[in-house]
C-alpha cells in the first residue's frame, strides 16, 4: 500500500515542479498501476483537473468502461467533494489517501459524500497513509509561494 | 433565461439520441453561449462526463482561465455533488437549472454543496426553469429503456 502511495507522491512532486498544487494519484487494478494523475488546473486552465479525476478518466478510457469496480485509487490528499463523487460514480472498490483535508475534503470532512443519501456507492476508505509526506509536500509548496 | 434553457434542452435531446441520459448545459458569458455540454458518459467511457463538467471545461479552455467569474451555467437538471463542486471551483456567477433531482442532486438535495463549510464560493442559484420539459425528457428516456 505504501509503495503505491510513493508513486502518487511522485506524481504530486512532478505537479509541483510544473507550478501546480502538489497532489498526485495512481489507479491500481490487479496489482498494476493502470493510470496516473497529477493536478493540472493551472496548465490546462481546467478547474476540474484534479489528480483523482484525471486518473479515473484515464483509467476508464483505457479500459473502455465507465465503472472501475475492482480498482483502488491512491491519492496523496483526502479527495474534495467533486472527486469523492466521481469516485462513487466510477464505483471504485477502494480509496486510499494520504493527508486529511479539513478545509476542502469531502470524505471525512464537509459533506462526507459517501455518507449522503444521494450517494449510491461507497468505496472502502483508508486515510492517513504516508500522511506526513503528503502534508509536507503541500506545506512546502505554499510556504515557497507566500 | 428560458431561451438559454431551450438551448440546454436541445443538448439534452442530442445526448438522448446518442444513447445518453438526456441532460444538457450551456455556458453563457456576456449574453453569448461560449460552451455547450451534453452527457457523454457512455460514449466516452467517462463516469465524469456530465453536461455541466464538459461545458465548464470547454469554457475554461476556450477562455484560458481556470475561473469563470462572470459566467452563468444553464443546465436541464439540478447538478450532482460532483458538478456542484466544479461550479464552485470555477467560481461561476450564476447557476440556472431545470428539474430538481431529489435522488442525485447536490444543490438543493443531499450534501447541498454550496452550503458546506468546505465550499469557498456559492453562485446565485435559480432552479425550476423549464422544469417540466427537462423532467419529461428524462422520464421518456427511462420509460423507453425499461
């Protein structure tokens, strides 16, 4: 589990090097990484270009399936409500995330998307995996920007 | 306002003709439609390819801006939590929607995204515009499929 998170952290770092908020994700199916994502909001002028959304879209396109029932998504930060709902739509089996996000998260904070009556699928969720590494990346990024 | 919704309904109908759940959207800026969207989940094998998300992404790409502060989105159905959060990220000025969606909506139902402490922008919202036409499209679509 930590090996996949290490790959997600590498995506986050690559994003930061390109001027993006450092958040990264990998989508794992049958032990293999089938898709990767990093924040691309600035580069693509796309407010929806979060690491999770891009990894899900890439994985679904690759497999030519709108649902990814056996896949696990590893992401360095607790997903926002948009990405949490996308995870539910994609019917992901499992979500593993790094740092918790009390200000913008939508899984353990705010709307707690998977617990809403309007949410028709809830993945297994594991939070706090390599939490400190993910949080440090974000902190350092915003410190440099100030 | 109803003229733009008529255009969104045309997008929804075009989606239905292609086998998609009939939901359509148009993005309006300065009185002009700058982007359009229709559900493409089936065609694109993309669980995130909702009309709203596609219209926002197309508009932001066209204007080369991640935020669309002066834009209004017209969509035939109350946005889901994913699309509502995307609307907040895009900083849209206004959201106009047609039918209400008690089962899957995220604006006036479920997580009520714009009222969450984790939501940092709330557009002006007008619901129920050409509500019956939008609801009829969806009802007819699902009736045929059964």
